[in-house]
C-alpha cells in the first residue's frame, strides 16, 4: 500500500486560525481534530438519523451525471440546516471555520455565505468517487480568480481509509491545470497513488480544503456506513450550488440565530462601503432585517 502524501493535523480547540490558514495556503488542506464535541456530534446524528435512514441511494437526481459523480451506495441528504438546528448553528457557524473563511474569502467579498450543507453517507459498497475540484461548479468565472470557496468534509463517524474517508491531493491547488476548464482538467493524467492522502480522523473532526484542491470520497469496503457532512462556503456574490433560500425557507430560517440566517444568504451583500453595489435585497430592504421582524 503506497501512501506518502500527508495532511497536516491541528487540534481545533487550541489551533491558531492564522497558522491553520498558512497550512491551507501551503498544502490546500488541513485536518481539524475535535472540531465538534462528542455531544454536538451525537446531537447532529440524532437530528439527521431518521432522514438519512429514509434516504434512497438510488434516487433519481436532476442530472444522471450527479449519480455517477457520487457513485453507488451513497446517500445524499441536502439542506442539512433545515433538518438539524445543531448543524445550522454549532456546525455551520463554528467560530474556527468562520475565522478561516474570514481569511480565505472575506478579502474578495463583502460577506461570504453557505454554498451547501449536505450529509453524505457512503455506504458499504461505495466506490471511489471521481477526483475533482469543487470550484468546477463556477467554471464560467475567468481565471486567474480569487479563492471562491472554502470546503469541509466533517466526520460524523470515525473516518478511515477503509470506510471511505475523503481522499485529498495536497498541493494540487497550486497545480497549473487548475486554470484549465473542468473538461480539460479531467483529460489530464490522474493523480498518482502516492500523491493521494486519506482524511483518517475521528468523529467530530473535519478536513478543510480550498475549491482548487483535488479530492474525492473514498470507497467503503467495511460494513459501517461512512457518515460525513459536506459543508462549504463561497464568496457572497456567487450563485450557490444549493439554493439555500428554498432549502431553508423563511419559516425555518426565522428560528435560527441571525448569524445562521446571514450565512444562509438572507443578508444583503453590501459592497457600497467598498465602492461597489449591493446584491440580494427584497422590497429594497435587507431580507435578514425583514426576517427578524417577521415581515418576510
Ligand atoms: O464524501 C466525501 O468525502 C467527498 C464529497 C465531495 O467531494 C463532494 O461531494 O464534492
Ligand atoms: Fe468535492
């Protein structure tokens, strides 16, 4: 078994966001151990368990390519913030994740937002997912571009190489092929086995990576479903992968703290103080204010 690529680990409780950011810039990825307490992991698992039990890994998706992308035996539950208040608050609004977003995304927007919050349960029999860069969804943005996204896969069971722990190609965010179109990138020779690291980490830990870091879910050769969450943030002026206003409609969002509402896209993206314009108003008002006054 050849594995030489490595992902640097930090203890989330004591990690300095500046030091973590420096490693993300250098390697394209880090593991934050113990990002969520055992109690938060248990609460999220409790809140999402029934929905995941009912999810059909063979459900038709809007584009069959998406099924090929995730591969068989994988349950995908979208809109995690609508299902789990704990996910919306203690996971999406985690101070360390937001401190990293402040450094990676805030230089290029007035506010960043949730791109998507999904649960991805790679069941026994799941194959290796296709290696990819998450930023391919914004392939129309001309390159070079600022960092568009910060992504995480968070473990809600222990992740191992055998049960489908996320595969990461450290350093691939700096490869020249990042500036090619996704089709051209997929035509490149695939990363070699020794360039691929495995996000082996305990439940509650997370691998954090940039939109330009090549990665994919792994194959699950065990009997234990690999339950993870794919949580990603993007610049506030981009169209998000998941339509978060519909996935977490006002009636549900109204019960969440204001920070969560802002991240879900309810707040105006106001670049007027930065010499630009604004995005996302309704009735010429800031929707997050209307939500707070029960006027949405
Ligand atoms: O499940 C994983 O480990 C990775 C998922 C992923 O990369 C994706 O859905 O874009
Ligand atoms: Fe991905």
